[in-house]
């Protein structure tokens, strides 16, 4: 199945998304919205935590730490950050 051109970039004129990193982009956006259950699932799949989102240039941990996250409860934000910090530590120790 062919992918729509809009699925390859952020907006009609935004930066291109690398096809091999859609999984990591999903983690970045879930982290930015402090979706704890989604972040847990995506982390269980072994993503590359060094991948940066091309529009904002942040990793999943950077997105979770962003102070502009107004759509989540503080406890959800804290839980997301802790999950990602532990995963980053594990990835660097491996």
C-alpha cells in the first residue's frame, strides 16, 4: 500500500519524516502528551531513544520535559519522565 505524501512530513511544507523512525516519532509525541500507557508500550518495543523529532529537534525525553505540556496532569508528566529516564539509562548501559 502506498503512503500518502502527508504521512511523510509534518504538515504540507514541514520537515520530512524519516520512514525508518515512525515508531520513535510515535514515542516522542506520546511522551509530549504524557500518555503513560502508550509510552510504556512503545518503550517495551526497544526504540532508539537518540532519535530526534525533525520539527522541534527533541528526543522523547526532551519532549516529556517540555514545560509547555498543558494537556496532562503533573503526575502523568512525572511518570512519563521517570519511564524515559530509566529507559535512556538502560540503553546507554547496554
